[in-house]
């Protein structure tokens, strides 16, 4: 298989935080160009969240697997990543690609961050259709090899055209292929449309890119009962209408990042119906 587009993510950690500070996020950001250039992978879009990461990439299957394995290993310096397994999905449809990019960039909004996708610092959102954006910093070519390695905390090379910002971060404009993404959408309005679509559940269920957690059904039963009481004035999902069961599934997915089978068990809804209806 030649080069293709891929949706890559790590599972959301349920009991650990990867990025606990701005310094942690900068460390994470700098790892993206380090491993993407090393493995010959083009980054189309990405987003770093506190407990998981998302990437839309273009490259070979081998290169993309090497990229995320290397990047995941880098994050192990910040927290235990053993529970954060990796999901890699081939994207072979243009419409799905546009939806996937919008979904990845919308992650901060879906997580309740009070920020627009186009202003979120720890991802590629600010790059697209933003010719007014300025890049300030020092070219990699002007920094010694030792300084470079200390800044990015890696012995792997960076292209000399990359810019190091005053805060010590490799500017994403030097490694994200945002121009190709702009060509894909063709117009800012079409891009904003896909950013505004609230199809997170659809993307997660049909794309099988769930943020798995280690919560058991038993651990969640009390929460399910509380949600039923607070939202629907009932004690058990079995007492709810099918419409409210779907609403319950949506609440549980947003709060705990559950997969369709577990959502179906807890909300008492057929997982296949969730795929069709949500």
C-alpha cells in the first residue's frame, strides 16, 4: 500500500493526565515535528488534549505506525502510557476526511474548553485560512545542534526551515500541511461548516476511534442512576423512552468516552441502533 490519509489517536486515559502544564504541552507539541519528519509523515491536522491526542496524517502505513509509536514513547516521559493504546484508521473517502479533520479540531470544544477550534494553542486549528497569522522566532538553522537538542529534548533532526518560538516551541506552520487542507475545503465557509458540525458521536461510532476507558459497568451503574434521576426523573434506563435512552447514551459518551457496546449495555439500547441513529 502506498501513501494514504490516516486518523490516528490514543485512547483517553481515565485516571491519568498526560499534559499537566504548559511546559508539558510544549514538550508534546515539539514531539510532533520530531517524529513526523523522522518517519516521513505529513501532518494534516492534530490536537493535543489533556489525556489523549488526535492526528490526521498522510503517509505510508509503516511510517504512520512508526510516528505514533515514537510519539507515544515520548509521552511516557510525562505519564504512564501503558493504558493508552493506539488506534489507526485508514481514510479513503474525501468526505470522511473533511469530517475527520473537523472532528479532530473540534475536540477542545467537545471537552468543554472555552476556546474556539481556531484559537486552541495545542493543535493546528489556528493555521487554516489565516493569512494574517505571523510567525515570530528563530530559524532552526540559526541554532546550534546542542541548543536544538536541548530545546526539543530529542537527538532527532529538524529541518532548518522550522521556526522556534520565544517560548521554545516549534511553530506548527513549519510542519503542518495546512495548505493542502485549505485546498481540500476550497473555501473558509466550507471549513467552518465542518468545524461547526456536531457529529462527534457519528465519527466515534462509525469510525471506531473511541476513547476507551477502563471503567467497568459496575463502576458506572451509580452514575447512570444519578443521571436518570437528575435528567429524566427516573431511576432506571429501562423506564425511559427510546429517545431519552439515546440522550442518556450521549451524556455517558461525553462524560466517560464509552464505546458503543458499553453504551448499549448501560443505556439499554442496541449498539447497532446507536450507530444508525447517532
